[in-house]
C-alpha cells in the first residue's frame, strides 16, 4: 500500500530502439518529461544518467564467471555495472553472498548495497500431474533443472545418477528439464531411465516438483536460488550445492553436496533415495520467511530511506 501511493501513472514509451540503447537514451528523457522523483530499475541494468535511482542486480555471475556467457554480454556488464554503482542512490541484490560478490568485483561499496531476498510465490504448492505429463514416467523421479545452462551443473548430476545402484535408478528415473543437447550426442538422444522435458510452464513445473522424489540442484553459482524453495513448498526435499548463496538461503531445510565432486553428489542422492520421502521440519517456515510481502516491505523501506537522504551526491 505504501508503494501504491508513490505511483500515480504508467508511462509507455513506444521506441523501437534495442533494449540497451532504449535504457540509456530513452529512459532518462522519459523520467525528465514525467518529473519522476525516483526510478527503480529491477532487471540488472539501468540508465547511467539517472542518479535518483535504485538498481537491482540479482547476482554477479557475468563478472565472476564470464566464460558462461557470450563475450559481448560479459563485457557489457563489466563496463556497465561499476559505472552504474557509482551513480545510483542504492544497489539492491538478493543475498549477502551477492552483496559480497558485487563488492569484490568493484560494483559498489558495502554501504551502497541493500539485500532484499526473493519470495516464494503462492503458486508453488502441491499439484496433480497435467495430462501432458502423464505416462512419461516422471513420478518418483530425481528432478534436475537447467539443462543447457553451464552453471546448473547438469552433467555432474547425470553422472551422479548413473553411479546409483541399478535398482535405485529403475525406481527413480532422472527427469531433466531444459535443452538436453549438451548432455547427449545426437545419435544417443537420451538413455534408459532418463526423461527429457525441453519446455515446461509453471503449472507443469509445480506438478513435477510435487511428484518428484527429490530435486537435485548441484548448481555452481546462485545469487539466491529459488528452485529448492519452490520444491520444498510443493512437499519435495532438495539436495543442493554447498556453495554460493544456497546455504545462506536454504539453511537446514535441505541436504548439501559438493557440486564439484560427482561422488559427493551421488552419495547425497543415494542417502536421500534410501529414506522415506520427507521434507525437513525447518522447511515449513521458509514460505513465511521468504514472502513477497516481506520483500515488498524491505523495498519500501529502502525507497523511503533514499527519499530521506535527499539528492544522491554523485
């Protein structure tokens, strides 16, 4: 409600400029014409000519791991973010881990970065399998997300599943969501016990979370890490990397593994699959702790603090 009072109109700019040019050229002029008092840029970028601005940077992955991105993409953020950090009133990020990363990579100082975590949407709750997923053998499987994205470490997840006893593999197929072309040669397509799902909407993902035996999430780098929280909200335990932001976010609600060690991932997976399916008792409080209403209240407090500080001395 506090935020609604600050928004009195919607400004639409029909420019056909490419997004980076539109942000740097058109957004500042729109702000001036509309007498915008404070701009919030929520998607990792922001105009350099708007000092009265909050800019959300979700994580520092293009700086920490430029090898995961097209060269032009990584170079653009290496150029943009330190300049943006010097000009805006405040940087917002998702976790203490991401704040440390942004500081270490020279984006901004500690006093200029506020941490506002993401929230678990009410959408994530137990759901029946849709007809499109019935008959695909996805129930009681080991769910892995992000095939085709190198940071998601799906190759090691596949190798860890392969090291399970044959009986466990038969009972618990590997459900891989994303582009499988980086995992299998075109002549293989897939392998026995592996179910590949290339595209999935949020309803389908919630159903997969619900009916999976476990979410295996050995990600190499996360600025926050929503999927384990979403799986827990749907009643399914998670195995996640002991690194980046994930222990900070998930606490004692999940099982951890070393994402660089296939044996560690496989051991954690085997231990989980030989026990009854159960979500940790500490998981129950995560939905309340990571609620969008709490995040909105923190954002409102940051906006009010910037207003109270007056003009940013950039």
